[in-house]
């Protein structure tokens, strides 16, 4: 079946996102020199701070009524499923291998063809350039804001239809095994718009050995400790002739996920179905706190957006990043000849220590009942615990299924920092999978940069302007 639609909406959204990216910028202040890392198989030493990678309790959240798909197994023989995703390298190789094995072994004779792209932008552009009448991929792994970028009703399938099917869907035990944390962002207006796939966590990387050398017994568990440790690290580097003055504390990161992490740590919430606004108590306290420790000189702007080399050279006691940076951080430590023990921690705040999670969704495009069911069965296969474990080992993500953890014991031992991040899922918050957040995040980045560059410390005018711009840009996208 050919899926026909117009692309004017996507072009408009793409232009809007380009404009937002032009707005988002930051001005570095300190420029230490760094060298390229040498990648080896050597692993970082196991930190003293232990963590158990036990996932949070899952609950069934899908409530769609049970319906019958009405397609039999024989109807699926020879059906081709096209899978488009934005990964390259090892991740792409892993997905290709999974698809090939599924094509060989599934009992329905379904074949899967994988189309990798070098990022979501390339994937979006490829779809946008299709002519009317071109056959779309059957399943797309991408941020679900892509859903709002395409014109026409019925472009994507409500996966609740298959999720609850008594023959082809998940049984009760399997549904309970899918972590609510990852599924809930994709439940919108009574539908499941996508299945969670390879969720990633935004965390803080922390040099425990250096902190102990500074006189601290462990990671900062509250804001006072966070301030104290960063200020002491900064003072230590001012006293060290081999270090660059002004470095030492947290290397400021204006990634919207990091900014959202601080916002959540102060009790903020990003709604799923509303415009996110920041001129509130959580916004004033979180960005006011960051301005305060910046004004004390305890955190600093770095030229390089990747802070891993600074961390390896003791130019940053901690930095914010994602779990998929663990392997490269290990390489940076080896290159620097640094045997420090380091670990993964959450964002400290009045709400306690927490991390932020987000990830792409698996979206099925509308087609014939046979093609849709065949695609669903491949999607379901990608969520099998063993397959989820393979994906975690390749992408350093978190498993969608709680039972996948039993297949990851060796991986957790090899990469203890990943295990620490997985253990923090109990305190995780999920970013909304909405077009509103996709737009607002770049405006938030610009506002945070302006706040931290301002000398007055008055964050309210910037947050007022931020909310006005968010409302304006979200309105323009509708």
C-alpha cells in the first residue's frame, strides 16, 4: 500500500527548528588545551560508591479496549518490513544483525530491510524529499515530534490497537515488564503513538578520587555540598600552576536536557500535553542557583562542548552528559594517564538526587493490515528482553524491559558507571515526547545562556521573555 501525504507541514517545522537553532548559542570564557584520546579496551576502575542496577517497579498503563487484528499467520508470509533509523557505526551494525536474525528465524516468513541514516536530520530530510505516492518506511525510530511534522490524518498507527491484542499483543506479565517511566511519554490522547526503544539518561559524571583529595568523602547529595565541592575544586586549580585558573568546578552545559535536569531537581515539571513554561518558583530557584555559583566563580564555561577531556585532566570535578559517553570517557582517562575513580550521579536539588531520561519511539506508518501486523511483530521483537540487552550493550542506553537486567550482569560489571546510572532509574524523570518541548528546549537554552552571562542575577525578566517566546513559537507551529 502506498501512503500518500503532503510535506508542507514538515518543511515549515524544519524551517522553524533551524531558526531555533540559530537562536541557541553560548559564549565560552575559558579555553584549556586538550589532546585527542586514544581508545583502548582498558576499563575504568570500579568506584567505591556502589549501586545496584534494579529497575523501578513497572505498572500497566495502557488502557485501550481490546480489539481483534483480524489477520492470520498465513497472511504474513513474505511480507517485507522497512525499518528506518538514525544510527551509524556499531549501533547500526547491531540493528542490522538483529533484523537479519529475525528475518531468518521468525515463524511467519516476515523479512526486514534496514535503512540507516546518519542522524535524525538526515532521516527527516529523506522522508521530506519523497514524492507523493512514494512508499514510506513501515517503522521509523525517531523522536516523536516527527509525528507532528507530517500533514494528514492517519499517517501513524495507534499502537494500543496491537499492544492489547489478545493474540499478537503483550500479555499481562509482559506489559508489567515494560517500565512505565519509558512508556508513559508515548501515551497521548488515549493512544500509544510509539513504543519506547532505546532510552538514554542525562547524568553527572563525578571524579570521586579528586573529591577525596580535596577532603570530601563522597558525591554531593545536596546543593550546599555541590557548591562547596565545586568551589574547592576551583580554588585548588587557582593554586596549581599546572592548571588553568577558573577551571575545576562543574563545566557549564547548556544542553536543554541538562537544563531540564536542574529544573526538575528544583521541583519543576514539563507537562506532556501543555506548553512548558519556566517563569515559576522552580525556574527562578534553579536558574537563580546556577547564576549564584557562576557568580562565585565555582562553575565555568568551556570552549569545547565535549567536556570529557577537561574531566580527565582534572579541569572539571564533574560534568553533565549521557550514559553513552562512558566508553569514550574511559578512553580519555587512559589517554591522560589518569587512574582516578569516577562515577555517575544524579542532579542534586531540593527534590533529591535525580536523572533525566528520554529516547526515540518506534512509530508504525499506516498501511495494509498485513503490513502493519508484520511491522508490529518486528517492533515487539525489538522489545524482547534479550534484544534490549543487546541494544544496551551497543548504545549504552537503558532497557525498556525490566527483565532485561538479568542479561546485563556482565555488562554492569564491565561498566560500573552504567550500572550506577541504571540504579538511578528509581529517581528518574522522563522528558515529554511533545512538539511543545521540542520547540521550547532551544529557547530555554538561549535564556539560560543569557541568565548566566548577565551580571545582575535577576532571572525573572529572562524567564518572562522565555515564556512569551515559547508561547509565540509554539503557536506559530500549529
